[in-house]
C-alpha cells in the first residue's frame, strides 16, 4: 500500500512538472507535438 502511494505521488509530481514546463516553455511544446 505505502509503496503504491509513493509511486502514485511520484507520477503525479512528474505530470504536474510537465504541465508547468509546457505552460512556461512554448519551445518544449513544439519539440513534443505528440504530447497532447
């Protein structure tokens, strides 16, 4: 259970950081056009 929660937390942090980068970095969006 605890292990699962840690993995989920890491996954959510990863997604949030990606969204923040995508919002503040238009070049990143162009480089990864298939992200959407």
